[in-house]
């Protein structure tokens, strides 16, 4: 019996080690799958056009920052030069739309989440369930009716049209996330503030929101990233070069049938920096918010 139990324990240990090894192998494969495209973009952005199109090399022979300087300072008159002259404008457009959309998502989402979790009114549970359904609706089904609304309001080809449209996919998630976190906050804290004469809005912004800061960080990161990277609505609702966002503008970096890969990769690297910086600064709050929203809802 002792020999049999020893062999069974040894078999279980071997199976456990096998699962650990398989897990690490899978993680390494997924890490390579994720990192290699970004590494390829970075290396391509640091190569000269000759190294990209003619004398191809995996690694640049010397670091070439000409693609970045052309994008950031906007010189050039042909091909991608015309597009690169607007790169700074596109970055400003994306930043403006993303910041305003994020602010609206936080403010409106917090008001809606607090009403759903703390107030009693007819249709509250139906509204809460409707948030999930609304979030799952594909964007391809929405842009036609939204297009009609935008042009009925005479907001066609403006950044304000994107600010009006983007909350349709950021606000449902933000409200749902904040609802999950607000439910974890003790009700006694709010009751004490109300007894002391604080209004409902005062309770929300002075008591609830500071305690829900991790969830607010998740909401802000999600709204900013989705607004910054959005492509379909920007393609539909903006026409002129001056009103394009940076994700749409990157597609303009071509001349006739030639793709200017160096500038496109440099533009993609610069475009990816704001969300990465945002997440890096708020990493701990984001992890706490995702964990709290997933468990305490």
C-alpha cells in the first residue's frame, strides 16, 4: 500500500509539473505573439527607406530618426510628406476627442451608476440589464442611425460628432463597471453624510467617488483607449483631412500605390504611446478596480 501511494503521489507531482511547464510554454508563445509585432514596428521605424525597400535588413544598420522628425515637424511636400504635415493635427484631434469622451463617460456613468445602485424607481432593474445588452450591440449596426442623427444636428465632419457618438460604446461599460463597485461601498457611510446635511450629489462626489477611485481608473482607461483607437465612426463621420483622428490619418500615409512603411510604423509607435503611458501610471488602480468590479458586483 505504501509503495502504491508513493507511486500515485509521484504521478500526481509529474502531472502537476507537466501542467506548470505547459503553462509557461503557452505564456511564452503568447508573449512572443504579442511582442513581435511591436518590435517589428519599432525596428521598421528606425530604418532608412533603402533598408526597408531595397537592402532589407532585420536590424537597422544605424538608428535613423528621420521618420519621426518628419512626422513631428511635418516637412515634406510629396507622397507621405503631405500626410505627415497633418500628423500633429490628428494627434490633437484624437487627444481632444478622447479626453472629452472620457470625462463624459466618468461623469454620466457615475451619475447613472449611483442612481441604479442607490435610488428606487420604476424600471431600475430593467435599465441595469439593458446596459449589458446595449454594450453588446455591434457598432456596425449603429453607425447608420447615428449618421442620420449627426447630420440632422448639422454636426457632420466635426470632432463634436465623434464626441456625441463615442459614449454610445463607452458609457454602457463605464456605468456597469461603476455599478459593480458602488455596491461594495458600505451604505452606512452615505447615510451618515446625509444625516449631516450632505446632498445626494455631495455624497456621490465627496464620499462615493473617492472610495471608488480604482473603478474610476478602469473607466477612464477604457474610455480613453477605446476613443483613441476607434476607427469606424471616425471614418464615417469625418471627411476633411483637418478633422481626422490619428488612427484614420495613418491610413493616408501612402502615395499612389506606394506605402511609406517607415513613417507609418513611426506614426503607429507614437500613436500607441498615450494609452501605454496612461496604463503605466494607473496600473495599480486599474488592477484593483478590475478585481473589485469582477468580484464585488
